[in-house]
């Protein structure tokens, strides 16, 4: 699970990389108007209703450019925010504020958009036992931030990367020669602490997976009635995950299937940004 502490461990190197992408030699626009340190303050304003996520990353961008920068937040990650609300104030060298503005906003808008979209889908699942989780369909080098944002929106995390668990997908199964063979090889090789998940595209594959001793069975892109048959066949002998094009438009239909988990790549690959802006920069 990605929490704030875990995120902070990786954040600096990723923020530094993002800043290096934006500034190769100097911020020429800022250097034109400010030639020396000038104390100033700007306001972080919300332009849409949503769920905020990424404030520590937003603040860290400015701190890395000027360690004397102070960001005062009036909300916290996971809070619902309203259009027009003042979320934070940034105070420090105006050169650092100007140079870091876009990078800081890019992180915050992206993460808040994911949190907002996740909260929307999670609300549609209220009243069911289904647990909503993300996938590895994340922006390269942004995974730690995006998975943290999912949690801020009320979702959970699937495996973080390929080292976390055994997931035998269609191509793994094809390479091994079948479900039974793939699970047997996983049991022989993987650490005893690793759970084994099998992707099943048919009821027959789900049957083979549970009989082979899989811990988790993912019902992938199956029709509604086929998924119900698979859940009945598994009968509690494995955790059942539903996956495949899960969005706000179709998620209501899967609440009665009897599965345990629903994973959605849309949480990270299809969430629009939440519009926030840094305004009213002035000298102090």
C-alpha cells in the first residue's frame, strides 16, 4: 500500500527529474524580471469541485528550489474541495515560486484528478462488498504518486510492481502450456509468502485455476452471467477479482456478481485533471 511516508521516500528523485525536464540552463522568463531574491506570496486556488491529493508533493517542489519556502495548507490530502476555495499559500523567493509553479501544479492536478475520479467510482460501489483497487496502468515514473492518489480517493492498491506477487496472465499461461501447468510452476518457484493470481477469461479457466490452488482468480472481460457462474463455481475457495474496462458507466452492473475485488485501470489512465491554479503572486 502506498502511504505518504512511502511516497516521500521516492518523491525527491522524481521531483528533481521533473524540474530538470523543465529547466535545462535557467528559467529565462523569471531571470528577465527578477535578478535577485525577492520575497513574495501566492495563493493556490481550486477551480473545480473534487478531492485534493498531492499537497506534500506540491510543497516539496518549491522547497527543493528554495529551502526557505513555506507552504501553508488549509486542507489536507483526501479532503473534498470546492470551486473558488483557497487551498494553500506559498511564501518565499518569488524566483522559486515562478520556476516551480508549473511542475508543482502538474503533480497536484494529476494526483487530484485521480483522487476525484476514484472517489466517484467508489461511491457507486457503496452498499456492496466489492473493494475497488487500481492496476499497473500508470504513467511511467508517476506510479508512486498515482497509486497514492487512488488511496486518497478511497480506493486501494493492487500490486505495486512485478516483484510484489505472482500474476499469471494469458501470455504466461500460454507460455507454460495451460493454467494447471502455470500454477504448478509458480508454486514450485515463487516464495511461500507470495500469493498466486490467475487471469481467467472463461468459466473453464476459472475452474482450472481454483482446482490448481490459485489464491486469487481474476475474471477478465467476461460477460455478466459468465462471471456469476464462475463465482458460484469458485465458491469461496479463492479471492475473486473482476477486471476489464471497468468505468463509471458500467460499474453498477457488477455489484450483484458476488466478487471480492474490482480492479480498474481507468482510475489512473483515464482520470481527467482537477483544475487548480497558483494566483495573486505579489511581493511582500
